[in-house]
């Protein structure tokens, strides 16, 4: 079984289309979407239209929850931009998305961790910034979940981790936004380090062990950066052009 996992598209339709074309060329049995789908200054409505038509197994991220539940005055700029452009049909699609999903008995999809759409799974934030999480931190966040393959997103940094029992946890990184900064629980930067669109292909090999190919592909990030500048988001433009926050 070959599964492509895409996550954190954030309304970047050009990056999404490049990733979907790459997946089609490589061939998989199933493509799944791990959430944070539309928020940002690019093309939220067009991205929703594309994905609704594809009908992929999809879970919601924290940004879908925020889009649907926060009053406009409490939203960040990325959620507010998307919220203004979504139709009732788009909102109904988001509202029906589950928090997590088991696509096979031993394959779990979650946005952050099995218990949270906001906590980081394979990364850790402390007062001095972000770093890779330790195996102990990862186990504490797993909450007893024993799926052989756990696909998570949210941090925009691609990582794969093998648990002591042999299970694989993979974060594909972000399709549409390779870097951002946040202040929860401490100010920190998350950055993939290059502007490529990212996703993962996980494959169950001999003896049932899952492997992961973390993939980074070219797309027209300059046009996406210019669009974000036109819409008053120079922070996005830097992230899209470089995969860094400056
Ligand atoms: Mn995200």
C-alpha cells in the first residue's frame, strides 16, 4: 500500500497543483489531506473548489476550526482573509471534516498529535526556540496510540521518527507555506529551509514495516510570493521565496 500525504496547503493552489501532478506521475493507492487547508492570502476559495472535487480522505486542522468558530475580530490575518472568501458550500465542507481518521486499522491521520490540533508532535518549542522533539517527548504526546503509521502535520517541518516498537510517525511538511513564526507557547520560527512544496509517500514494505519518502518539489513560488505581496503579506512573500523567515 502506497499512501501520499499532503498537509498545510494554506490556500496555495499553485503548490497544490504541482504536488498533485507529482503524485499522479509517481502513482499511489491513496492520497490523504492532513488539514490547514485554506488560511492565508493566496487562493482559499479556488483551493477549496479543487479539493472538494477530488474528495480525498481529509481531516481538519486548527485553522479550519478557527475559521468556523472564531468571531471575525478574533481571527488572525490568514484566517480572516480566507473567511471573507469562502462560500456557504465551502464552509459546509469544512464543518463536516473529522478531527482525525483511521484509513486502515494501523494507519492514523491527525493534524498536530493524536490528542491535539495545536501541539507539535515531532518538534518541540521552548524558551530559546524550536528544535526536534526527543523520543521521550514524542512518546508522551502519543497518548498510548499504537498505530504502525501515524501521519501528522501542523509544524510545516518534514520529519520521520521510528518509535521504540517500530512504528513510524511522519510529518510531510507543508505543501503551501514552508516557514512561519508563532508565539505559542514561546516565540519561535518554523522553517523548512527551502521554498519547495513538500509532501510524503509512505509505503508498507516487506514484513509490514512502513517506510517514508519525504519529497520536495519545484513550483512557481515567485508568482505565489508576488500575490502575497499584493495582498499585504510581505512575511508570506519572504517565506514563500526562501523557505525561511528572513
Ligand atoms: Mn499549518
